[in-house]
C-alpha cells in the first residue's frame, strides 16, 4: 500500500516540518517588525466632547493617511485624511519634543459645554489643547488636532464598520 510518509517516494516529513516552521517564524518576524515600525508613528487625537456633543477618539495611521474614528456613543468609522495633514502633524509632534513637557494653558470653560482636546503620540499625551495656546509648538498641535477632528463627519452620518 502507498503511503505519503514513505521515504521511497521522496517525501521527508522532517524537512517539511522544518520548512513550515521557518515560514511561520518568518511570517511572525515580518508581522512584528511591521508593528514596531507602525507603533512609533501612530497618532491619537481625543476630543472629550460635551453635554450635547459626544466625544471621539481618532487613531491616525500617517503612512496610509487614514484614521479610525471611535465615538463615545459606540459608533465607529474610517476616514481618509490628506497626506499634507498627516505629514504636518507628525512633523509638529516631533518638533514639539516631549508632549508632557509642553506648557499648560488654562482657560474658563462651561461646565456643560466645555470640552478638552488632547494628542497622544509614542505613549505620551499633550496637555489640554482646547484653550488658547501661547506656546508656538502647542498652537501648531492645536491647529492640527482641530483640522483632523473636522475631517470626521457628524455623528448622525456615521456608518458602522
């Protein structure tokens, strides 16, 4: 009776297992290296929202010029961003230095309608950017955040993905 495990027919299970293991290892390494490259460039813009407007979190993938929008009401969508804004926000974040060392600007806010805006990059978060910013680096980041947030359609037009 013919069996595929028979060495007479050139089938060598040991070599197959070895080749398959090497392929799996290469696949895992490629995936991890891609994640490591991507993790450093991921940018998240957070709008806390207010009484009448649900907040949202936009996670930006600068290399693909796309953002995942997650609203506090649970709706999600993916939006396309311009290459210019993606490039500019990464440049402004790199130029700003450590985000947690940016000067904090305080302002009066309504208890009901006040909101906060933050940017997270490389595991560090900016101070609240919603107030008027005297520091040029923080002002540039505020402008970037507002432009990015405006790219998300209003919550009543959100489609689930």
